[in-house]
C-alpha cells in the first residue's frame, strides 16, 4: 500500500456515516480531536521505539501514518501538498533547512 492509497481510504471513510466509520466519527469531532489522536499515536510510537519492540513499533507507526492523514484531511491539506513541500526541501541539508526557518 502507498500513502496515496491510504489517503484515498481516509477520504472514502470520511464520507461514510459516523455510525459505520471510525474515521468519519473522528473527523466529526473536529480538527482538534484529530490532532489529539495523532499526538497520542505519535507518543505510543516513541515509547515503542525506546523500548525496542520492533513489532509494536511497526504497528504504532502504521497508526501514526493513518492518523496523520486523518489530521491532514481535517484541515483540507492534501498529501500532495506535503510531498511538494518535501520536494522543495531537497537539495538543502537539514541544517540549512532548519536555519532558514529561524
């Protein structure tokens, strides 16, 4: 599965009823709740990374990617826009990129 395919799944589920779709139910609670859920999943991934549990980290990383796309959907940010930003950053070192934000 690609991130583009996952984004399509999120979009399809967003259009389902809240009674039949976790994604629709989460989106109905608003962007703040979507961001909160993404943060929870990110923290769980960090914990598993620190613990060194590869299988649990893999599972939590999948949750992070899914909920990142849900959060983006809640604010109408397309994955293509994120990828365009990553493309823009190519050719500069991470240190240069960080310095340009200051």
